């Protein structure tokens, strides 16, 4: 080949390599654009929207297509570079990498980890000697013929460098302590058992647009009306009332989680979206019963002034105290429609027996173990079981005497802007509600306190 021709080919080679360098730079930019588009699509709200119509999806699709076009261009330029070098009688030493990609990040052919060994004469000679074959059996697996000690010693003694040049260095590892040989028996996430929130279903709900509700409780009905004679002075009526206030309170809770865990752990996001709202509702139920009204607490029924607490007589049992509470509500012109009690109190009630035949030998008052097909009632009222109710204080009431006023419904919000969430690739998931609890008529509720 003449010098002039050689120089022209090398000039063409430089041109190809300049284009290849430019393509690699454009690929780096395209890869960053693709990653940015993927992030924008992954973080957007797709609820109720068609994915393929979203501009974020189309941008990500186009970014992936652009990156693939540049990859094809790089491969073509590399092929041209190799062909020109062959014309010059030269070659490129390309070392394979473990992840199946070359220096450009472009996919290449899979690397066989034994390719270096197969190019070694020592490896070929060892294979011809039968050191890598065996006919021994282990169960149904053929491990090949195991070389004798003499054959192995003879092969190694043929030279100090034999086999060494073609063998990669073995990593230092203790096979007995390497846990990844055995796959763990991973059963996934087991959701906790959630108790039913029955009391929230009993309380009526309403809405409010304010952060405080002011109202007047009528604590007594006028009772001075009387027959009067002609021209006589009529009796004056009187209303007994008490001003009351029900502030709107925020009940909330949050959890932090990495984006990777929400993406990679199946069902984790769904579980969080179930547990956080449940915890807010559970706290709301506890507040409308036991809130003490201090700080940011609601005022619950057990701490509301005017709720009846009938006095027990000596020897009164649970049914006796519940009937006395019902009577107090009826005398206040209420109509009781539920009895809420602790599960332990309910159990003791179900175990009550007659005294016929001695203690613990009579018939069950509530039908016995075989007669609980229908929800049990007491004095005609359905029994609601809840661990929030104190064991010694069943609650009886007319549920229409109170209302849970909702200022802001239960919402679940997600953000990566809290603290350093964005730089940590972490999100904060928040569940909250704003409610006020109004007891319009405290006298239509009663506590059947046990002695």
C-alpha cells in the first residue's frame, strides 16, 4: 500500500473517530434526558388517566427512542473503525466487561468467563488429560470423571507457570459463610389484623366550614305549663340551657419510605395507604369516646358534662346496670339504640347462668354456645363490642344525640419536599382529617358503671 493511500485511509479513520467521539457525547446527554423523563413520568399522578396520552409518557418514549438511535450510530461507527483498522493491518483490543456492555454503555455479546482459559495451551492440555471430566455419580447428576492424585501432580509439575497465565485470580471468600448460596424463604409482607371500628358506624356525620362550632345545649325541657282561669296570669316558662363549643381538631400521622421500596416491594404502597387511614380513623373513634378536651383533644362522651351515670344498687349485675342506664335516657326523652361494651364485659355477660342446680350448673341466660347465630341483644338493644370501651363502664345511648362534623375528609398525601427527602430519594406519606365532635343532647347518653 502506498504512503499516500495509507495517509488517506488514516485521515478517514480520524474522521470516523471524531464522529464516534461526538456520538458518545450526544449519548451521554441523551441518557440524562431519558433518566429525567423517566423520573418525571414515575412521580406523576396517573389516577384515572390513560397512560399513552400523557405528555410525560410520550416524552419518555421519545427519549428512549433517541438513545437507541444514537446507540445504533455508535455501533455503525465502531464497525467502520474496525474495518479501516483492518485495511491498515491493525486491530483494536476490546476487553469484555461483566455487565455485557462496552465503554459506551452499548450492549455487546455476552462474555464467557472461561474465554481466557480456552485460549490457553495449558487449559487445552489439561482438558486432553481428562482433568475436567468424570463419570462419578451423585444421585442422578453426572459430575464427570475425577482425576487421580498422580495425574494432577504430574500435570502441575510440568512447569511453575502452567495454568497460571490463563486463570483469573480467585476471589477471597469463605464458602461456609457465604449466605447467597441459599435463597431465603421470603414470604413477603404480612399485614396486621385490624379490628373493626364499629362505633364510628353508629355516630352520624355532618360537615362544617369553620374551625369551631358554637351551639346551645338545652339541658331541661320546660315544665311550667298549667291550666289557667279566665283573665288569670299565665305561668312563665323557663329554658335551661348551656352554651357549648366544639373546636375542629386535626388528627394525622405520617410515614417515610424510599422510592425504591415503594417501587420494588409488591403491595407496600397499598398496605401503607390502608394502614395510615385506618390509624387516623381508629384515633378518631378513641377521641369521640375518651378525649379529655385538653390541648388538641376532642371532648369525648365519657368526659362530656350531662351524660347520665345511674347509681347502682347492691347486688346489681351488668344487665341491671344497663337497664338503669336505658331508663335514665328514656326519662330524658331519648330513645336508646345501642349498647357498647368491652369484649371482656360481653364475655362475662354471655357466661351468666341461672342458679338452678347450683353455681355454674344452670342454663345460660343468653342461649349458650350453640345459639349465637343471630347478633345478641340485651333489653332489645344490639350489643357493639369495642376494646376502646372500659370494662367496667358500658356506654348506652341514642346515637342521634351527637354528630361528628367533618371539616376536611380523610386524605392521604405524598410528597418528596419534606426535609431532605428529595436528595435522599425518599417520600413522606401523610394521612389526616379535621373533625369536630358535637354532643347536642348529653342526657341521651348514659354510662352503666359497674361497682
